[in-house]
């Protein structure tokens, strides 16, 4: 999963979710994308290059 694991805290490198804490909840292997959940109800798929670990 390109250095990320289920449960990792992440944020996006740009866009509207930059600076918002998210959690990796699933990996879509066929598309090589990570499902990130922000808060209780919003989640989106991202490529690993679009994410960075929380606190980095």
C-alpha cells in the first residue's frame, strides 16, 4: 500500500481536505487507491502520492 496501512492517520497534500485529519480504512487493490475517512461520515479514495502521514 505504498507505505500506508489500515489505521494510519493521514492528510492530503493539497485540495479541500489538506490539514484535515483522516484515517486509512481500506485499500482498493485493483485501482491502487486508499479509502480515507474524515470525521464520521465523509470518505474518499486517494492515490498514495496524494497523501502524507499526519504530523509529517
